[in-house]
């Protein structure tokens, strides 16, 4: 079902990032497709949004904003067990987010020379919640909670309209919005949703930052518009890498590979191991578990795709090099002394240590955020957090005496750059 790749005899010069299974995810090609759609929204506004929604979602809407009463009704109808689970997820994530809040840092560089590093929340954000193969109600929590804790004053959330729900987003998504006090919600999905948030259209005013995962068209729109609006990252189809040795439980490893494959036929599930025995046992477990899962075709497509595989390595040391090069969205460590191995991981969106910390825990109730960089972007980007919703501002406060103490250096450097006006701006104050 899942292919094998043997790197045990690989040359030291091999580029592991290119060698490890990964799906083709050509965002740049998709940008060319979404460019005219986003431009249409920029030029024609809400009229274009409505037409594109009918074209791509098969739903004709007169108003994209979700009525307040629909939000309240969805929360009222929410299964009490689902509500309790959401409330616990919110509680745990809010706790970790509050711990991330940063105080101002004041540095006194000399008498009367003070620079303060302030963290200031973004004024207005647009949060995107997917609604394709699975209604990701948990993504409401993961987007909204850090924005609220950061102190964002204006939050707009958008999610694709659903035919079966009268053109509204999924009911669980609406209920989660109501639970979190988010009342500006739109029934718009795909590239047109990102364009609506970035440019402003109809009842939706322009935002400063767009966050949230999505399909390739959503990701392409974020890439295209990131000069118009800030973005968190280009989070595409989900992926899991598992680094395991012969101490790992094959049933647990297989279940975690299946759990990510369940998201999307393009999802990537990769096992990196130095144990042929474990590889064989995981293959046997996959045959058994996939046939028993609900979304069997979706899972099988993902596991048999080019983006998934079992990678054999010489030892855990080589395995670490492989997973650091791969830079997975989710990385599980199933080895002896898993904590020590995890401490050596440099590149991953999130790291899950040991057999009792599966990725699905992080998807819902670990207290971590599941909006994470994919496609190798974890080597330079971070998952969604309070920091994503804040900006750094330096506040410079100098007295005359403090300016005088450094004036000669400023004038000298200004002259070195042939910018005498810069030096004059200092000298005129001290005459």
C-alpha cells in the first residue's frame, strides 16, 4: 500500500529534502489561475464575490454575511458533548497563548537614551476556516483564540458556504464562532474569500492580516496578495513525519499515518525508521487499519501517493538528518529517549514526543496550535501563535544630552553614506 525508500547506503552529499517523498504542490502555477479572480474582486467588489461563489460553490447568495441569529441558532443546536470538547480546547489553547504574551522590553543605552521594544496587536484580521472534505471546526479555535489573546480589536472570519446548510458555512463552524464571541462571519470560500479580506468588498472591510489553512487555490491567493495584506504562512495539504526505532508500537505509528491521510487525498504520511521489522509491521497494520476506516478511498489514495512512504535509514542519527531536512508540518518521535531526540529537532511545525502524544491530540486539545507551515516551510516559518497577530515597534526616547553624546557618530555615518541632510538634522538641534 505504501512505498518504501531505502536511504541506508545514501551518499553523504544526498539532498534529503529532495529525496524524501513529497507531493507536487505547484503554488506558482495556481497563482496564475487565481490572479484574474482576485483582480475581479478588487475591481468589482461584492458583485464579483457573489458570482464566483455561485460558480465555484454552486450557491447563489444575496448577502455573504452570516446573520447573528444563524450563529446563535447553531450554538443552541450544538451537541453538548461537542460544545464541552470545544470549551476544553479553547481553555487549553488560551492558557498557552496567554503564556506567550510579551512584556515591553526597555533598554537604557546611556543617561536619557531609552529604546522600548513594544508588541502591538494588529488592528484587524481575517481568519479563513476550510470547509471542504472535513468541516474543520477546530480551525475556528486555532485562529480565533490567539488573535483574541493578542488583543486584536476587529476579527472577521470566513468559511465556504454549504448547499446542505442553506448557503451558510458548516453549522459546527458557526457554533464555534458564536461560542468565541465572533459575530462577523462570512459565507465565502476559496481565492475569492482571501481577495475579499485583502481588498475589502461589500460588508467586509479590508483587513491587515489573513491567517488560516486552505487548499491550493487559497494558498495561491495568499501568496499573490501578501503584498496587499499580511499572511501567516502558505499552509497547504497536511503532512506527518514519524521518526521511529524498534521500540515503537507499530499499531500506534500506523494509526497516526492514517489519521493524517484522512484529511485529504494529497495528505502526506511519511515514516522514517532504522528498523526493517517495524517497517514490515507498520505495513501490515496499515493493510488492516485502512480497510476498517470510514474514509477508506481518501486514505488509500493519500498513502499510495507519491507524497507518502516508509524511509529506511541506518540509525536514528541519520533519521534526524532526514526529518530535519524534510521539515514536516507535524513530526512525531517514537524512539528510545524520545525527549532527547526531540530536543535535537530544528525544523518542524510542531513536535510530538513519544507514543502518548499523537498529532490528533495537537489537532484538538493539546494546547498547541494546529495551523502550521507545510511543504518544507517549517525550516523558515512558524505555526500560528499570539506572535503572528502582533507587530514589533521600537519607541526611541532621547534627551538633548543623550543625543549630544552620540551626535558625532551620527554625523560621521551620514557623511560616509553621502547623506549630509541626515547629519544636519542632528546638528540643527544642538546649535
